[in-house]
C-alpha cells in the first residue's frame, strides 16, 4: 500500500489542454475521490496515475517512486473500469487469475489466491461460468476480484458504479467501502456524483476544466467551498448565491443586503465591487420578523423537509425547512441566514473570501 | 420506411423459402455439373443432348493424375497384364500409363502459395490494422487511402512492371515471388477489413491487460487477437479465395517450378483429345481445400464472442 503524490501534472491532447498543473497528495490507505463534471479532467488524471496516459509534464509518485513516464504494467496498481472490461474469451476464474499469471506465480498459489478472493467477494459458485452471462453486480465483483487478487499498491476506479442500476448502486457502494476498510488499500475513485463522493470518500478533490478547485475532507468542502463552482457542484440543491455590489472592510462582521443587514464570519481581507453571498439551503430560515423579504414562488415536499423557493431582490433563494411549516405560494415573508455558516465570494474571480471561519480550510487546500 | 413487427404469414415464408431454394439450385447447377462431369466417360461428357443419368467411371481422375501413351501391341505384350485398377482403366482405352502427371505437384504449389500468402497477409494485416486502429500514426487517413488505392485498378494492369521487377529480382517462377505478390494484392483488403473489426473491440480490454502486468504486444496477442477471431477468419477466407483462384498472374509469372493449379488445369485438355472428365476432375479436387477451410472457420464466422462482456 502506498502514498500517491501528484506534482504539477499537466496533460495536453494536441492543442487541447485536459489537465492544467494539478498537485495533491493521497495518503496511504485513503479512500480518495476525484470529483467533477464530465470533461473536467478527472478521468485523465486517474489514467495518468495508472499509466494509461503519460503526463505532458509533471511528476507522479507512487510509494515514493517517480513513475510518471513508466508504463502501466510496471506500476503495480489495479484499475477497475467503468465497463468492467472483463476478458470476454475467459471464464470468471481465468479473469481473476490473469494478473497473477503475468507475475509468473505458480499454479497452486494462483488457485489458492483466486478462491480466497472469490470467498471475500462471495462469487465462489460462479468461478467457472463464462463472463458473458453474468449480471451487472456479479461482473462488478469479478472486476473487483481481478483488482484485489494481486495485492497492488493502489486501486484506481473509474466510475465503477456508473454502469449499475440505481438500486444496486447503493448496495455496491457500501460493499466497496467495506472492502476498502478491510483491505486498507489506497483507493482513488473517479465519480461525477457528488453524493457518492461525500458518502464514500475520506477525501475529495473537486476538479473543473482541468483545474483542481478544492481538496479536502467532504465536510470541509461542503461547509467551506473555496470557489463558487464547488459551492454549486456540491450539495443538492446547491448553495444559494445572492449577488450584490458592496464593500466589505477588513475585519467586517456584517454586510448590507438592500435594507437588511446580515452578520457574517469576520472577514480577513477588505474587498469592494461585485460580491456574492453564499448560503446553503439548510441555513436559510423563514422568519417574518426579518427585514430581508422574499416572495414564495414554489415549495417542493420531500418528506421530512421541504424546499421553498423565494424570490428576493438579489435572486432566487432556496430554503430547506421542516415540512410541517405551512407556506403558500405568493406569500411574502422574511428571510434569515445562519451567520456562522455564510461564505462571501468575489463574484468576478469566483473565489471565496477568507474569513475566520474558512481560513483554515482554504489555507491548507 | 416502416417495418412490420408481426410474424410473416405461412404463405410468405413458403414463398421466401422456395425463392431461396430456387436461387440456390440455379447457382449450384454449374458446380454439380462439374462434379458430375468428373465421373463421366469422355463420350458421355460431350454427348448431345447432355446426359444426366450415366454410368460413373473414375477414368477422368485416372487421366488427371497420370501421363499415358497410346499402346502398341508390342508394348502391351511387354507390360504384361494390368496389376492395378487404374492401369485396367487405361488399358481399356488402349493406353498404358507412362508415369504420374504433374497435377499433384501443381496442386501442392497452389496449397503452398495460397495458404502461405494468406498466412503472411493475416500476420501483416492484423499488426497494421491494430496500429492504425490504436496508435497515432502520422498521416493515418492518407496512408489508409493510399493502401486502398492499390485496389482501384485491376492488379493485372501492372503486370508488365511486376514481370520486369520479378525478373530483375529473380522472383520469376518462384513460390516466394507468388506469395509476396498475392500478399501485396490482398493486404489492402485485409488491413481495411481487420481495422474495422479491431475498432469494434473496446480499448479497455487491452488497458486491463496492461494494468494486469502484460506488455503491449502480449495484450495484442492474448486479448485482442482472440476477440478479433471472427474478423480474422472471414478476412482469411477472402484472401485465400483470391490467392487460390488467381489465374492471370499465375500464367504470366510461373511455368516449370512454381506453377499453380489454375493455369495447369486447362493444359490437361490438349494431351489426348478433349479430355473434359479429367479437367472436371481437376476442378473438383481444386475446390476441396477452400471448401474445407471455409467450413473449418465457419464457427468463427458465426460466433459473436464479445457479446455481453462489456456494457455499452
């Protein structure tokens, strides 16, 4: 098992720049998520770590060894493909044992190893079946079996649950996480599903347009997004943005939004111009006493909570409130925000402004 | 255009079936006629009106494989009574067998050259097709077009330059020369066909093999080739059929040493009158290898082994 370090890695395909100078470190034994929308460079980054693409520049260290320009076969890692890529001309047993034969392992050891792995994954009874007729879940297990059978330095997974039905996905993601905890192996997992990333990951890297937007543990990223992109990409519904022009002095603890004034975490830098106030839906509350007014446009019932959409003079705001609160469309009401959870963004650069609350998260990312 | 999703009626099925059977009979008649002629006597073979029911004889086959001379009384006396069935057949026609004909040798040449060029064509073709399919080859599209363009005229149009080239290289009337020639003609077809088949194989299989610790070349022959088996089999059949049946270059470039069966078969006719049964027998035997090859590879043609292993 190993630490993986990416330093200033860049990848160009012809004139197209897929990954721009990414750097981050994946600690030994971590379940690490590469998260981003399609085309953001997350899969390319993973493939560079695996050796399926060679970086245009930069270094990749696996277990302290620089492997950036080495082929995949020399990196001692395992890869689970989205489409599983089981060898169609071999049965389950041969598929799982295939990586062992390349190492020249003795036949008896291979048989023992394969049955061990099959035991772990619960696929002993299908070992002699061809892979063609297997269900999605079984194929997934066989693909995992092929990955874990050789005790690699790291597992790389490219949206391994993407090809499964929604129902089965839930089950498989729990199985995967349990398997990871059992093996304690460094795992790098690519997904575009923010829920999956937060559910399963020890750490998350959020990428967009080939750039690492933020890097950290799920809750830090959710609570203190470094950019407007991260704030919007993570969370459902996403963070609300209230756009306004104003000035925030160094050390300011309130901002003026129209006639209302809101308390915010103490700001560390003074800025003026186009700004954005970011509020998570669960941190917005209906409060008739508040000076900040909005008109209810819609309410979506979600069981224990409801999402109420309000129109304010700075844009629409979605609030997640208990479902027993009665709201009517067209009603005008006051709006309150949890002071200690707010993030201010520079609207032009999209970057979060540093405050007492988020400086720790932003500094280390 | 719309397609009906309902099952065709019984009458439609019968009609379609009869149509197919009728077409098959029409196309098979010349073949059956050749096979039948091989077992006719010379007289039956040129009888008019043609005979359909006849007494079969192996005379054509005996004549195909032997050289014979017209027997004088003296020779018959010297030879003594016939000891084998084929000598008996020759004697009945007033001839004695003077030795084996060259058909066996010519047939063997056809086998060497036909299968040799097919094998070479498959080796070069799969590797070239794989490279075109998977790697960034400079000027890829132009190269592929150039390769195809070699088939835009009948190959025989370049017979004279090839003849001169072969003469200078000492390849005239050699097995190697004919293998190279047929390979050159077939290669464009095989590269194009095989590239199509290899394009269909998801690249993840090779990547999985690379990750599993195999080299690029091992991934190619352990993972890609087995899955391209269908494509390789059908391409090989096309290549073999061309090389096997090729006549014009064989006439031009081969004579004593490397002559193949197609230019030899017509020469059988001239030895002693119009020996159609021997010609038909030669043609019948000549059909067998291609038929066997096709039947052997048929299961590869029909089997879609990649089905279901990758979800798309």
